[in-house]
C-alpha cells in the first residue's frame, strides 16, 4: 500500500507541474516521446518477445497473442498516435461559461485538467503509449496498470516515455506504471482515494465489472456493447442488408459490432431470407426466435440468454416483433446502452426510435460501427463510455478534463 | 433486496415515461405538487411533530432538531421551491454539439435525462420535495432515502407529491421513498446497479464517506468544505476583514464557510490583530500557529489536526506563510477542493492563485460563501460537487442531465 501511496503522491506533484505547462511544451514532449519510441523499437520488440513467449507457453489463444504482439509497424503506429495527439487542439483553458452577476462578481467556468487518472487495461501494450499521450495532452498525470501478460513490453514502453519527457525537463512521474501486478495491488489501486481522481478501465466485460464492484474512486465505465439493428416495416432492404453485414462482420471483436437483429413482422418474410443469406456468406451463425425459424427453419434457436449476449464473434441473434414499440421495449430491456440503429424510410418511426431508445448513440440508416472517437471527428479516443455521468459515448480529449469556477470580485460579501 | 429491485424497475419504467413528457406537462405537475403541499400542510406538520417528538426523546441536539422541524412557513417555502423550479428553463433537448461528417453522417449530441437518480440524505425533510422537484424537472425518476429521524415527515411529503403527479396523469413512481430505513437496505440501495444511474449523497462528511466506500453506482460527491482565505502581502486589510468575517460567520454550519486563514508574514503584524478582533467580536475562537501566536499571544495553538478540519462551528485556524507559493502548497495539501479565496491587490499573485489552487471555485477578493447555485445564477441547486467528474462546484439542473448522440445517415457503412 505504501508502494501505491508513494506513486500516488508523486503523480499528484507531477499533475501540479503539468497543470502549469504550456501547450507548446506538452506538444514538444509528445513529439520527442514519439521519436524515442521509434529509436527504442528494437528494445521494445525484444521485451515484447519475452511476453509473447511466456504467453505461448501458458497456452494463450492466438487471437489474444495477436493483441499482445508488437512488431516494427505497431511500434511506429504507437509513435504516430502520439504525433497525432500533439497535433490536436487542446480543450484546456476553454471558457465553458462566463457571467457577471448583479453584485459585480465575474464568474467564469474554465476547462482544466482532471489531475491524476488511473487506467487499468488488459493485454494490448499499445494502450501504454496511447493512454499516456491522451492524459499528458490534457495535463493529467497517469498511473497505468496493464495486464501482467504484457509486463515486459509495458515496462520498456513506459521507461522510454518517462525518459523522453524527462529529457524535455518535465517530471517523469507524469507517467508511472504499476509493475507489481498482484491482485492485492490492483485492488488497492482501485481504492487509492485522495490520489487518483478518476479510474478508467479498458478491456472486457469482466474487467469492467470487477472495477465497478471494487473501486471507491470515480470510474468511467467503458466498452461493453450488445448493439441492435432494428429493420422497420418500411426499411430499404438492400440498405438493411448492407448495414447489417457491415455492423456484424467488418470487425467481429469490437464493442460497436452488431450482436442482435430485430425485424418487423410485416417485412420479415422478405427481409429475413435476404439478411440470413448475406450473413451466412460471411460465415455468421444466426440464432433466431420461433417466428424467425418459421421463415428460415435451418437457423439455430435463440435461447433467452442469447438476447443479452455480447458475442464478439461470428454469431448474431434474431427476433421478430410486431412494431416499433415492441422493438424499442426489447432493445431497452437487453441492451448495454451503447449503440442502436433503426433502418427505416418512415420518419415518425425514426424519431420515435431516436427519442425512446436509451443508449449513448442512436442511429437511423447507418452502421453501429461508427461509434468511435475518430469516426465522430474527435481525432482521438480514450474509450467509449456506457455510463451516463461525465461522458457518454466516444470519449475524446474533452472527456479527460474537468472544469473550475474562477470568480473575480472587489470585496463582495454575502448578505 | 426484492423490495429495492421492485422499486428500481418501477423507477426505470417511470423514467421512460418522464423522458417523453413535454416541458409544459412537467411544469404543470410541479405547480400542482406545490399547491398540494400547501393544502396538506397540516398533515405534514402533524407527521413532522411525531418525528420531532421521537428525536427529542432520543436526545437529538437542538441544532439538528431545528433542521428536522417543519412549520407552516417551511412547508410554504418547499412549495415555493417547486414553483421556482417550474419557472426555470429546462436544459433538456439542448444541442450540445452538431456536425456533419465527410461521409454525410449527421451527428448531434443532445441533452437528455439521466434516467433514475438515487438520493441519500439526512434529517432535513425539505430535501424530499426539493430533490424531487429538480429530478422531475429534468425528466428523471428519483428514489429517495431520507434519514430515519424524518421518516414520518418524508412519507407524508412523498405521498403528497405522488398523489399530485398521479392526478396529472403521470406515473407516481417518478418519486419513490425507501421506507425501510434499515442499514442493510441502504447498503443494497447503494449497489442497485442496473436500476439506478447515479447516486447523490447529501449530508455530512460521514455520510459521503460511507457512500463513496460502499456504492458500486456512479456517485457525485458533494459538500465537505475546508475552505481557506489567503490574505496576501498587498491585501486591502479592511476588505480582508470584511470578507473573512462574512465567510466565517454569515452562516456557520455550511460547506462554503471559511474554516482556515492563511496570512502573508509581511502583513501579519498589521493584519492579524485586525482580523482576530473582528472575529472575536462575532464570538469566533481562533487557533493559530506559533508565528500567529507571537503576534496575538492569547489565541489557542493550532494542532496539525486543525489544518484539515471542517469545523462547521465558530472556530477558525490561522497560519502565517512567507508567500503565495507557500500559501498555495498549504491550501492544496489540506483543502477539500471546494472553495478558496485570495485577498490581494496584486494581479500576478491573483492569477497564480487562480491557476494553481485545486478547487471547484477559486476567488479573488470575494467571500467563499458565494459558492452556491442560486448565487451563481443557476436558479436551483442539488448540491455542490467536490469531485472532478461530470459536475464540479454548484450543480444546477444541467448536472442532472446526460447526453445522447443522435446520428442520421442514408445507408453509411464503415470501410
């Protein structure tokens, strides 16, 4: 615990220093950090090779090993990420609101850094550079706790980043990595109140759940997406098919992929065969309710458990409903409040869906795959919030800031 | 637990209904609720008398009994509060951001209700009407858990409000009161994930701490304020004295009252006697460090524990420092990040203080007592956030809303 409190105090001091740093100084340091990552790419790849070897010996799945593995191209892409962050406009200092009260007090709400941000993530080592870049750009010190699988990679990357900013005359404690990867230490990290202002978990549903249940710090929940597409009565079926294939298959293991289809009964006879055929061509397994199986008998039956599943795989569930109300009720019951779409040519149904669906992003006639900081034009993304406090949906730089009221008076007292 | 889950589901349904209600319908219902409170004032005061009698028998302090007690004037003031809320502009539907992407997608970030808000509070029964009004205005269902001391008052007030909105054709479950005031039930309430979107504790430091440590829901921390006033070298000492007396004594038991003074050594000889005399006239006890006691020997010594204390009483601590840097370091070490003020005629020191002090509200030449939703012109206040997520400082209606991305396309898929 002293280990973490010590890191915490150093992070608080570093955050105070970052808060006073100019925009230019931060951007310069990000560019130096990018160069250093490229320079050190051999050492980073060598450290990563140790992690990959351990993971292979431990029997990690090829998909996970692929997430863990770094090569020259991936290191360069980490460096490019930092350069892109340096080029973005900073939200710091923005005046959110200003007013002068009848008593003459001038009240100004300004955008400021949060302070110290904790990030807990899984096996992708590129998150180390990425999360550092976003936090540093917004004037926050960061305490990173990556997966134990990636510990050698993460140490090397974090050391490189520390050295780079130190070289620019900035306190290296702006980025600290928790190298003690024991369960007790991560548990204490989640309860480091007084040092960490916000904790952001990045990873699968299990990690998010553990953090939410254990942490006493303010948390931003990210990521799980049981996303639906509803094919309305009036849908253009070619459009529906293309959007569904894209949302399901363009990338399988992502939170904004479509996991469940809902089809209006009055178009089901025509729509379901077209959609099923297109998905099957892409190797997707379809699990349907009884009404869907009455149309396409050779699909698997959907069980109750399927409606709430985030497959992250080549599987999709399919339900037939009698109208927009039933579709909305079904989606609001089973969704994770991430991204939901309606395919329709009927404006009234579109507006009803947009108003009544409870989710971070609601779409008319577009793929759920667009829920993404880059696609939204934010230029960066720290994750996709599925909670309703602070930030909802894709989080760009602004989500890593807080505000402060600055009040100027000339002797005002309260009557 | 089934008791709470049942309340939770009913709150979720009510929230869906409120989300679709027009601004006019909500305002009308608030006015009816205000009238009903006045009509039922005898019953409310009778229920409250039972609570007061129990509290007196249990030996509750006169100050707390005063907070608990309702009379005709206080009931009318609750009703007026609802009428004022009805008259405010609603933040719902506000377009926070809108953009059309190169691929033609139109992305619009809209202000929407949060959904279900849980509020845990202590003995003031007026919070029941107040919290309902603010949540209802912003389209949120509310689950209230007031102090067990006020249970009879709260039941009568909540029943009156439920009856009023039901009479307007709105689901009464928009306001629900947890009448089982056992510790186990409040603990489960704090962990009612999937039903409650945000939990707001309103009360003393002990309550806030328990909620932060126990809750698995997103929490907005409110209220504790160890607020400082720093008298700089160049301060106008008459102004300093007036502001300090106001910030300390205008109301003792509130979070934005000043609890600690910091004085620049080079004006201490002149400033300290003036300030001490003015505070003593108001019956305030001063606890000073050694340097302060060298100037005014008959004040009590301040112990280390005094620097971190929120007295909420006629006591103040006093420290002498050698400059703005030391003042800032001292304040940032001991404050609760609520409200801090500098009294100075030196612009450079003022700007330094505003930039470097980590607090929700930072003042130049004004009393910390202004940190308040009404004083800031928000027209309402649900509490003062001392955390950095979502809302910081006084929270008006906007703090009770979330946002939603509404995306309109014409068949876009991701490449």
